[in-house]
């Protein structure tokens, strides 16, 4: 009994200490009986809730070239050693990596990747490079006059596919080209990560058992919604952390990238949404200092004092507790979910 009393005394002391600390930081518990009287939230926007595209060139080729620009093409090309273009080890047999070749081969490559190889009815389960390229050329020739006849020969397209790549060091420029296609970001932008299945030779391979692809390359992404709820990517970055290279990628650095994109919106009414993985104390301070509106889940370890207080007011399943900070204009909600498997959720 004495042990229980001691534990209860420590709990109360911890609660009072945490309550005093959060009050000094501007937080106050919300009286839920007065919630609708004291708080009224309304998101008002002067434009559509969707991201808006600029007027794009009418042709597929024009749209492709607005993303894969001349400057990006030149930058990648300049980083490839000139000896790469020698065929069969002979200095007398070289290809000239013309831009027209590069653009056509990349367009075909994107078509192949979208199809994940040749169509199943042709050869189920088989990924054949020659057959895949033939399928892509046939498709693209529908959109350009004499497209099939002017496509580079096998020696050229195989060499380009082997050596000309948009590596992760070019993703920033590519992301900028994507974002430049928009006049506004819309009401909501969502940041998250994706594990892309890859088992090749790379320093950046990660194993994440809970992800569908389990093994691959971890990428950070920021997306908006176009009309008809079509997703549109405006940011991508590889998680290039490696013990061998000594590179580290703290999550608040990713949030900083997202903030910079959000701040470019002309109406400045964007709400950034992300999960608790990104909601560190550093990320929180960054968002408040930059004046960016956001919705995010919280980790208890990152906001321990707030969690300590709110947990004492939502002890049973289905209960919730709220704290409001009038200085930073933030609201924090802890919800003890009715489904015991989901536990307590902080927002």
C-alpha cells in the first residue's frame, strides 16, 4: 500500500511540475464544456482548395520538356566522362550524345518504367529490354511525325540507358521544375516518405520491415492535389545518410525544405500536413518561427510535458484532452482512442 501511495505522490508531483512548465510556455488546458463557445475554427481561402497548374504546352512533348529541361539535360551530360561514349573499347567508334537522342530515349524509358516492362500478354513475367524498347517506340511514334524512324539505333539507346541517369544529386532541380508548373499549391500539402524497392549496388539501401517494399531506397516527398484529386509531386529527396560517408539527414532538415516550398505560395494560406516521424521539437520551432500553418501527429518523447498533463485528463477509452497556446496559436489534442489497439493519439 505504501508503494502505491508513493507512486501516486510521484505522479501528482510530476503532473504539477509539467503543468507549471507548460503554462510558462503559454499553454492552458481547454475547458471542453466551453469548447464551442471559446473556440471557433474556420479555414477561409480566397481560391480553390486544389493546386492550380499553369497553362501547359498542348503536346505531350511540350509537357515532358517543361520538366526535363535543356539546362538539366546539359548539366547531367557535362558530368559524364567523354570516354563513356566510346563503343566496344575502340576510340574510333564513338556516339555523339545529341540532345534529341537523350530526350527520346528518356521518354521511352519513362514509358517502360510506367508499364513495368513489356505488356504481360506479350510475355508474362518477362522483362526484355529490346522488346520493351520496341513497345515504347511504337507508342511514342503515334505522337511525333516519323518518330519511329528517327529514334536512335540500338547501340546508341543502350549506351544512353547504361550511362545517362538522373541521379539523386539532380533531384532538387527536377523538383523545382515540377513546382514551377503550378501557380498555387492549394489548401493542403502533404509530406511523407516512401521506400522504393531496390536491391542494386548502393550505399543507401535500407531495410524497413513494416514498409510494403521492405528493402530499397528511402525517399522524402511532398505532394499536392490537383483538380479531381489527382496527386502531383513537388519535392523529392533521397535519404542519402550513410555511416560510410558520414552523412546524416535530420528530419528537421527535411521539414525546412518543405517550409521553403510552402513559403513560395502567393496566397500564403497553405497547411502543411505530416506524421509524427517529422514532428521533432526542432521542426516544431522552425514551423512556428516561419509562421507556417500545419497539422501533425506528435511523439510523446518530443513533447513530454504536454503529454504528461493531457494524459491525466484522458485516462479512459474514448476520452480526449486539449491544450491551447494563445501566443503561438497552437492547439494540441490527445485522444484516447476507443479502439484499444490504436491507443493514445496526439495531434
